[in-house]
């Protein structure tokens, strides 16, 4: 890359902002669906998950990009996995140390970041062929794109399934049928199928707003 | 009829392109084809002209459900007065049930048709007829005490996610009415199962458990007699209790050729086979329920006659229909008896087989092609 290119050139800005909508890892690339189903019952775990992925993905992108010319092609997947696994263990330890309650809920899924398709996808598709700085931006952009969808899904599921947002009760207690009201939480929202359906609906809306994403037959 | 034609002709210019009320075009179209056979004929290709269109065939299905509906209304009142320990006149009983069931029907049709019309308008096609049947099925397969807004939410879910997302009526993989019921069952379990919801305003001391729940709990000594179950004077979802009323519906469907007798017959056989198999092993009380009883319990008869035969979501090939029906009956009893958490196995079995119907058809067609190919292969 020439020195003339500034840190936030149009090309670099694209790396951050494209994954938010037009090139979203979940609703367009359809990667990382498993964790979108697993951690989106409540918003809090979804938020912590987003942060963890943000850290792991951006750092892993930079590290792999730094050593991209040293990695023998045939064992690159293993090298990438080692990098990711190291970072995931670090994140897991930090969570255990500072937010133990959430870490207890999340530790299984944090471990599973290793197999999150977004990470492998970005390392393979971007970091292996680009310099550290664009790779860093790409990691941040994709992690945010992932996080946005995660938070939307978690918002819908927590509001309708548990009547709260970020743990704060939104639906007044008096509305519930057991207290003489008329309302009842939707039990289906807490089950995983509803996460899949919510993601499906988001994809539906996203595609009808961005016609160019629809494949031509 | 002439009067209606005249009124419709008066309005017509306004809803056509450029008219003032163009936004209501789909709605007008729906009303017009409801009263009169559309004048459109195919210009080429098909030359068989038959006035029966999907609107008319759907109406026949609704007619076939009327006996179950009327009986259901009466039974709602009957169960109510029974739980209070009172006796009431036939008409009082029926009217009580009528006032309980009518709101469910209004909500189900209101929500479903509103969404259908909006979508038809947005996509610029006619209002599809599929919801005629679903709108009547939904009230018949819920407990009488279910809150109306839950029915509205479930109907909206079934129409939007179950039907419109797949491209509208006729393209849906799952039966919309059962999608709505499954949604209710998993979203609001406390209002779809248990002892309290099956009888309207029941007295506290009276056990309102359905025979199906008693059977799942293993209390088979509490099961009502065959006669009661056949005529349907038992608690349960509104339309599912009376095997007699359902048989009348089945007769109408089979006589008019709208419902497939192959699916119904093989479904009943599948249920019987599984029932008998369970009787042979009979390690717990609910496995000892006689196979014939299983056919009368819960929604089995209703599901096999009205939902399994849904022409959109069922298998299309002739052999496929036998396989599809048999597996529905077989799985329904299997789920019901061996998984006490989901006593209403009929719903799950039909939904599962809805998903498998295209696969069954595919293999039936492939087998046919292979068989015929063998015939033409020339020995080298």
C-alpha cells in the first residue's frame, strides 16, 4: 500500500461500514448463525458475546495479517485456529475474573467462538491477503455487523419472551394474567426456533430494502 | 342475484385502475368472485371448463366443518352447565356455546383476511382463498377459554410466517391452521393445555381434564365410554370432540372428491397399527388404551379428516398419499403415548409429515421413472 493512503480513506471506511448492512456477516454472508441462536434469549449475554467477538476477531485479524507471509499454505487453518483459540481463552479468563455471573452463562458459547464461522471466514478471506491496518478495520466492522443483528434479535426475544430489556422489566406486573391482567409472555420466543425465525424475518426485510442483494434467477 | 350484480357493476369503475378507490381493488375482486364465477377463461392450452374454482372447493370444506362446529358450540354449553351441576334447555346450551365460540371465529377471520387483503394489495394479485378454510379451522382446534388476543397473534404468525413468507396460499409448506395451533401451544402452554382451559367458566371443584390428558397421565379408568367419545360429549378443543360430526364432514369431503379418502383411510390404518403395537407391549397404563379408543381420543379424527387432507401441504402423488397418511396416523399415536409432555401428537405428526410430503412425492416420482425406464432400455 502506498504511504499516500490515509488511515480512514474511502476504501478503509468501506471495510468498517459495509459489514453493517450490505455485507453483513449474519444476514448476508449467513455466517455465525449458531451463536445468534444460542445467546440471544437475553440482551446482556448477547452484548457480552458481541464484545468478546469484537476483541477476538479484530486482534486475530491483525495477528494473522502480521504473520500472513510466514504461514505455510498447507497448515494455515491450524495456525489460524491456534491464534483464535489463544485469544478465546484469554477473553474467557478475563470474563471469569471480572463478570463471573455472565461468564457462567456464557462460558460454553465463548468457547464456541473458536468455531464461529465469521472468524474463520474473515481470516481466510481477508486477513491472509491484506495488511494489518485494513485487517483490523475489517475485523471491527464485521464484529459490529454481527453485534447489531445479535442485539436486534436479543431485543425482540427478551422483550416478547421475558417482558424486559437488558434485564429491566418493561411490561408492568399488573398486566399479567396471573395478576388479573390480560398479558402473557410468549414462551416460544425463549426457545431457539424463534431466533431462527427472527433472523429470517430480518433477512426478509433487509433484502426487500436492498433489492440488489436478491440473486437473479 | 341481479341486485348484487348491479351493485358490483356500479362500484367496478371506481376500483379499477385510475379509479378513486383503486386501493381496495383486491377486496372488491374477492367479493365479486365470492358471488359470481369469474368470467376469465383461458385463451389457449387448457380447454376443460369447470365452474369449480378454489373458492368453491374451499367453501365445501367449510360446509363439511359445519356439523363439527355446531356440535362444538353445543358441547361448549353442555360442558359448562355440566360443571356447574345444572341442566339447561337445548337452546340455552347452544346459545351459551355460540356466544363463546363466535368471537373466536370473528377474530380468526378478521385478522387472517385483513393480512391476506393487505398482502394481496401490496403484491398486486387477487386475494387467495386458502384462508377461508384456515380461518374456520383455527377456532375449532383451540380450547374455548383461550384469550382472543392470543388467537389473533397466532393467526397473524401463521399467515405471515407460515404462508406469506413462502409466497402466499398454495405455496405454503405447513398447514396454516396447525401452524397457528403449534404457535399457541409452545408460546402460551398454560392456556393450551392442563385442566382449566377446556370448559368455559367452569366451577372450581370440577375436573376439566380432557380424556386425552387422562390417558397420557395413565388414569385410563377415568376414560369416558366409547359412546360418549363417539358422540363427543367430552371436554376438548371446540371442534374435535365429536367423531360423529367429523364423520359427517368426512363423508361430505369424500363424496365431493375434495378431501382425499386415501389419506384418511391410510391415516386411520396407521393409527390402528401403532395402537395395536403399543397394546402388544403395554408396559404402562397409557399404552393399554385400546387402539380403537386412540382413534376417538383428542384431535385424531379431526386432524386426519380436515388437516391431513389439506391439498396444499399434503403429498400429491397417489402412492405418496398412502405413505403420508399412514405415517401421520402412526406417528400421531406414537408421540401421544410415548411422549407424555406432548399428548396432542396429531398436531406434531401432521406438521412433521407436511415437511416430508415433498420428499415422499420426489421418491414416488423417481421410482416411477425408474420403473418405466427399465421398460424402454434396449439390451445391448
